[in-house]
C-alpha cells in the first residue's frame, strides 16, 4: 500500500494505491496521520488505484471522516472502483462521504 498526500486547490488529496488491508493498516495510519493534524480543508481520497479495502481500511477512513466533519469540512471519495464502491455501499459509507467520479 502506497499513500501519497498532495494539496490541490485548497483540498488535501490522499492517493490510495494498492491494498488497504489488515497487513497495511498500521503503516497506512502512520501515512495518513498528517491528515488528522489538518483542520483547514476538505480531504479527498483518490481511490482510482485502490485494489482492496478491508474492515481495517474502513476504520481508517471513518476516523478521517469524523475528524474532517468535526472541523466543518468534507471527506470525499473519488474514482471508486466498482467492486470497492459495492463494499462502501453495503457498509453504509456511501451515505457518509461525498462522492466524486
């Protein structure tokens, strides 16, 4: 799992590349930690290169969602692959996050 953070147009974009599974979750939390220090922008998860997302990955995304909402900003999912979008739908996450194609 590779995670890249970029700031673009006043948004923090988190590119998720690979499998966000149990094995990768500890490192993913460390990589995403700078997001939790921000309270001044929306957070966009670019999922175009995300291959798999486990319950550990959902927990990480939920924590970021809660943080962003508490600061008055949005957590956005962008370019969800169809099979991962189905997992987000079943888990109810599509109701929480804003979606960008």
